[in-house]
C-alpha cells in the first residue's frame, strides 16, 4: 500500500516523501486505516517493522483534523517501557511535527520533575513518556487526562514485564471517558496480564498480528 492511497494531511504526506517512504510496511498498512477510523487496536509485528509510524501517523492526523475536547489537556499520550525507547519515539514525533505549531513534551523518570511540570504547563498536545513518571505527574496534578483522545501503549508486554501494571491501570482510570481511543502494541499476545490489560483498557479491539512477532 502507498501512503498516498491513505486520506492523510498533506503535511504528513510531505514528511513521508521527504523521508522517501512511499510504501507503508505491513503493520502500517493494516493498523493505520483502522486507527484512522477511531477504533481500538492491539497489534504485534517484529522489531524494525515500522510500528512507531503505524501509530504516530494516525495520531497526528487526528490532532490536525479534529477539534480537541479540551484546551489544556494533552490529546495524545504515548507510553514506552524504557527511557531510551520513549526518547526514540519522541525524536520521531519531533521530526514529524517539524514546522507545525503542534507541540510535544517528553516525560522521563530520573529527570528533573519541576522542569517537566513547567513543560506540561505549556499545554502540549502530545505527551511521550515512561509510565512511572507519567503516573507521578497525575498524582501531583501537574497532568490531567480528561481531554485525552488517544492513548498509545508501545511495547505493552515489556511495560508489564518491567512491573508497570499498576501505573498503567491508574493512567487508564485517569483517562477513562467515552471518546478515548486506545492503540496497543506488543511483541507477544499470549500473556495473561496482557489479556487482562486488553480487557480493561480496550473497547472491541481489532487484533492485528504480522508474521512471527518478536
Ligand atoms: P519497530 O517499532 O516496529 O521496531 P520502528 O518504528 O522503530 O520499528 O521503525 C524501524 C525503522 O524503519 C525506522 O528507521 C523507521 O524510520 C523505518 N521505517 C518506518 N516506516 C517505514 C516505511 N514505510 N518505509 C521505510 N522505512 C520505514
Ligand atoms: Mg518500536
């Protein structure tokens, strides 16, 4: 599938053509159209198959093309298992947002809390971070998720392996409203805790599994 076959904002298509990405990868071909419809999704595919853009593209399309539910709260929250992975996602997002007025903030554990509070006060539309520190900001009331439209869990199985189940449940509860969409990515699907998480966090999710995940 060609990216130009998808109903995407010209700024997204321009980014993709600058990167010389013409064909969507398998996971992108399946996940993006579904995500653009506002549906929940649980997807797996192997490392290096382009999962980051599979969720960043529909997330940005939504932010560019629809009105926000709140002026202050972030519209999209992306959680990743480690500081390094969250940083990589953030850098891809920043590249995608280059030249746009849409702003994004990176919230990592181990960094200065008050600097993050200040950054959150600027009302970013995207927040990318690790679950522990994001939960801390919710506790501290420096972050609210009443207006959250899209929750994305990257490498959900790894977040569970790292012991973030409680934080994920808490974040889920704080962003619990009718209009929220959730996209979950995981290398494995056969994990009891993941099944529980899927049941509590996703609404009638579409399942996409490409090749042997890992
Ligand atoms: P995953 O999360 O599945 O491990 P990434 O999202 O990190 O994979 O993507 C792996 C690499 O593939 C990145 O360098 C990314 O820029 C590149 N990539 C993503 N989508 C495409 C595409 N449609 N065509 C070519 N390269 C792509
Ligand atoms: Mg990835």
